[in-house]
C-alpha cells in the first residue's frame, strides 16, 4: 500500500523551471500576498502612513491597526501555511505516501485538545497567551509519547498507528470538554476556535510560535537528503548511510514543533499540508527533499490567499479559514483518491 | 576490501533461522548465495550489509567492525541492491541513479564533477543511458531492474551486495546483468549476489554458498556445490545436468521431497 508510484501519473517531464527559479518565484508570490494581506481589511487603511507611524513609534490609529490587527494576521498566515506545507511534504516523504498529512502523527489533535483545555478551565480569558501555551503543551505531550515509541526502535507504520490513536483519543477528550462545558457560550467559543482562523491574533502570538516554527523547519529541511534516500525503501536508505531512527526523531520533532504551534495559535486548518505537496511534486521532479522548501512557500501562498479571500468575500460573519480550506480541499482529496484507485 | 562474517546466528523470536554461518568475500571475487525460499539468503545479505545486527557472531570489513568505520564511510564502501525494490516516487531515471552518490555528498552540497562522472559510468555499464530522461513509471520491469542496478553501481563501492537482481529479467538481460556483475568483480570489487537460477549461479560465480536447514549446507566452487546430493538435500529436487564449455549447468526436473 505504500508504493504509490501510480499516484503520480502526471507525466513528470523535465521540470520547465529550475529548482532555484521555482523557489524564488514562490517566495516572491509569498511576499506579494503578505503585502496584499496587510493592505486588505474591513476598514480602509493608509498603509504607507501606518508603516511610517509604526516605525516612528507613534500610536496613531493607522499604526495600531497595522501592528495589532493586520501584521499578526498576515504573519501568522504565512508562518502557519509554511509550517503546514513543509510538514505535509515531510510526512509524505517519511511515509512514502501522497495521502499523508501533517497531522498524521497526532500532534495536531493533541494541540487542539491542549488549547481547548485552556478554554475549558477559563484560562484563555484570564491570560491571552494561555490558549497557545495550552496547545503547545498538548503537542509536546503527544511528541513525548511518539519519542518514547521511536526510541524503542519502532517502524514508521507503528508511528502512524500511534498517530491515529493519539488523534482519536484527543478528539474524544475534546468532545468530552464540549460535553461537560459549563455554558453554551463556552461551547460555541471552542467550536468556533476549532474551525481555524487568523483573525484577532496579536503580535505576541507571532513571537511565541516563531522560534518553535523556525526550529521545526530547520529539522525538517535537514532531513531532505534522507527523504530522497527513502525513495527506494528503508533498507536502501540505510545502506546509503542514513540513520532511520534518527530521521524519525527529527521528522516527528520538526513536524510537532511546526504543526503543534500552528494549531495552537490558529486552530485546525486542514488540507493545506495534503494538497500543496501533491500539487508541487511534479515541479520538483518528484524529489522529496526538494519538495520541502517549495511546499513551505506553497502552503504560505495557499493560506494567505485563502485568508485574503475570506476577507474579500461578502459573507458575514467571516468564514473560518479551516472551513474554507476543507471546502476546497476535500473535493481535491476525493479526486486524488479517485485517480489513485484508477491507476491500480 | 575483504568482508568476513564469523559464526553468524540469526533468530526470529524462538525460531533459529541461521546458525554458525561463516562467510567471506574478497575484492575481485563474485560469490553466489543460493538456497531454497526461507533459507535465510536475504537475511544473511542484510547482515553482511550491516542492515541487521546478527544475534550472534560478527561481520568485519577489511578487518574492522562497522562502528569503527563509521556510518558514512561504510555507506561509501558497501552498495546494497534490495530485492524487488519499490520506487515510491516517480523521479527521472538519472535523478534516481544519482541517489547512489548520496553517501559521497557533503551535507546539502550539489553533485560534484566526480559524482556526475560516476553516474554516467554506472548508466553506461547497466545500459540505461537511453532511458535517462524517462520517469520511473515509464519503464518496463526489466529496465527498472537495470536502473536500480545502475543506482547501486553509482555508489562505486568496493563491495556490491545484490539481492536477486535478475529475478524479473528476460534471458538476455539475465545474461547481461550477470556479465556486468562479474565484470564489476573483475575490476577489483567484491560482489555477493543472491540467486535462484542455479545454472547462471554456477556459470558466473567464482564460489557458491548453499544455504539450507539453518546454516551453510556446502560452499565452494560451483562444481563442488552443484552435486545431485546437495541439490536434493537443499531444494528437494532432482536435476538434469549437462556441460558446455567446461561449465556445468543444471535444470530442476523432478520434485523428490526430502
């Protein structure tokens, strides 16, 4: 079941774009979308004045809107999208399966539960960073469990099964929290949070997750050559000098840092990590190592674009980002499955 | 580089798969590993490649243990061609073959001129130059095996351990691959190859090691190993045999069940 060569029937001729050019192009699109995200919002904003004021340290209305609302939203959109895209590519490379997604090892479910816990005990209202801290703590606990397993030398398949178990357990605990919730207001707050959004996050959220994400990205990127080696299976990768046990630690740790902190600040945003690597894979000649960075930028593009579009769509209340990505992503997943089955 | 395994024992839980196996291969030599299904050929080859730690005994490479040599250096010296290896992503053929150079690359450095030369040599040797810009889902089963062999050759290791490299090939390509393996040995490398085709094993290998019943039944020159008695004991078959150019060949004829 892990051999999914047929998944990629799209004839991968020599990529039209070199790897370097592709990275630069995607990075440029991210920059443009970041700028667009800063300039689009519900109130008109003189961006130039806002930036000048913010740099000068003046607390004008423009500067406050920029620093308190627009900047955290844009920055988190880029950071979370990058994390999800890169982690998805890394998990697909590790599992050697195009249907793997960043949450497959269970950290996203655990992070969501951690955040919900801080809602449940009312901590989220008491301290603004309690929510992401709760999420990060949840992801951390799940990672400890996975590390304990990986340390015993279990294979990749066991890690997936552990991820399934963690996801269903934390999912059940999240439902329990809703079930026992003291009042309907708390329930609706949790449910809305779980849908995933970048709205109304402050700059401290960014500073909190940035170092975690950067560390995670570093770990994931460093695994590129080993993921290439894994193309021919675990024995061949090992014979090429890659330590698979270390690789599993590295990838679980990297994905946990990147995805755990993403979920902790934004809730669940699905399908980005599944769809983006799949779309970009032919452009890097199906090389799992090269797919990492490219999928990071691709993920940032998708989330930023989706987050801009929920603000432009004339639908109120604003659609939650997780809802939008799932509405676009699920049919895409179905198409992928359909083609996979057809190719057998 | 000489590979020498001493007193290898392998268990799967309660069951003993192999016991007291001594094995060695020298540079310039091609050794065939033969035996019935489940006799432990692949497992022994994985032990020789340092992919599995034996439950008993030790393997030395040029007199040294694997941990003395270091992972990276060992990866440069041993090329392992897995049995019926899955190719999980449909890369271009030359990209896939270039994976064989990973042990020689510095972290995140691109391929050097030396790497490119090694890749070209490997592609020429395995006769896959014409396929280089195809993707892996555009090649036939036989082409795929030759590409995987080219990947292993691209390591340019002093030892090549190949698990059933001709299982999926037609007779012409079987002969070509065996010629190639022998030529690789003649360049001074040590080659160990797991085979099911007894005649090709006898013809192309300098020595044969016949595994059966939890250990080495017999090892030696093809003529010493390929006796009626050994083949009946190991495989439970009676063979028809002949000779061509001074070389024995055998055709399994009747099942005799031990």
